[in-house]
């Protein structure tokens, strides 16, 4: 895996996080610079938020959940999906129920809350707006589309996994590259097997101490390939050193992932959240 690419794609997710979920204004036309390249937002992605037993009303809330961007010059497209505060509630109360994968026959079963949220993906905040997959080919991209990369953190990693399989199976964009960070398991072994065949160019980045990627539990759920393991404990030089404060939140946030990736990459080290320094 290209560590610098993984760092760059995580920056698009941070750009999605920077937008307040309740801000339903479309960010189309906004320019974001990543890795010295300017990317123009083509559209915001909207969805119903993740409902939980602790806050079932959240599922009625339309939120901005991601961005579709295109690079100047190359025409490469990035779809970036953020996570949600609801993921920690989901950990506490989820029953891990399954539904049949709704967009590809024979692709097994997927977690019902993630699937419901993914099924609400639209490119407009108004009811009845077209879904991301149905609209992708007709979006007003400024240039001819080059490579397509889909990325997501936390719940956004599970949503990016669903989106990537849907895009690869049901659009002309047959070979997306996928980077997920701290993604929970999304579906059963049949889903994971189908995904691995259809979307082989996937990098699933997980901090080995992060709780979220360990859920839902096997054997009913299985991760998709391909794992890139991050260790928040530096073993050498001796004695071992803790790199990230060992709390559920600190081990999970995207800035901790960026910090650990940047330490491995050997370039400028990106900062931890202030409260996550050990």
C-alpha cells in the first residue's frame, strides 16, 4: 500500500468531517487542495443518519455525509464518506441484524443499519433526489473522468464498502480503488467473498487496538480484504512506547490514523488530537 496515498485520501474524509452534518448546502464548486493538487467538489452526498436504540429519531435526520470531487488536470474522482457520532451508540446497542444485500443478487447479507443508511444516499437533500450510483455517470464533472477512488472512515468505511461494490457491479466504473479507515465489518462471509472478487483493489486500514473494526463479531460477519494493520505501540527502540492514548475514542478517530500512517511514511508527522497524546 502507498502510505502517502493513504494519507492523502484520508484528507478528503477530513474535508467531509469539516462540514457540519446539519449544513445541507451543497459544497459544489469548493476547491480543496490535497497533495499539491486542486480538487473541485462536484456535489455533496446526503443520507439519513444512523438510527440507534439510544436515539432512534436520528434516522429521520437528513445529513451531509460525504463529497464527490474531481482533480484538476487528471480528472481523477474521489468519493469521500465521513463517519458519525452514532457509531459509538451503535457499538453499545446494535443487535447486528442482517438484511439481504439490496443491490447485487447473490452477494450475501449486510448489517441492517449500515444498509439502511447506504440505501438513503442521494446527491440532493430534497426527498426523491437521485441516488449516488444512479447519478454518477451524469454528474457535471468538469473533465473526463479518470480513476475513481472511494474512501471512508468508521461508519463511512462500511458505507464506502457498500458503495464500492454497488458502483463496481452496477455502473460503468468497474475498477474503483478503495481506502477505508477503522471500518467495522459490513456483511457476512458471502458478502465479503463477493466483494473481494468484484473490488480487489481495496486497502482496509485498521488500528489493531481500535474497537470498531472488531465489530460485528465473526463468524456471522467477515471483513473484506485487504488489511493494512497499524500498531499504536512502537516496539523499537526498546523499551516499547505508546504512540496514542489508549482510549476508545483516541484509538478510533481519523487523526490518530493519520498520525500513525505519517509515522510509518517517514515524512512530516501529522498531529494527534490534543487529548490523544499519551
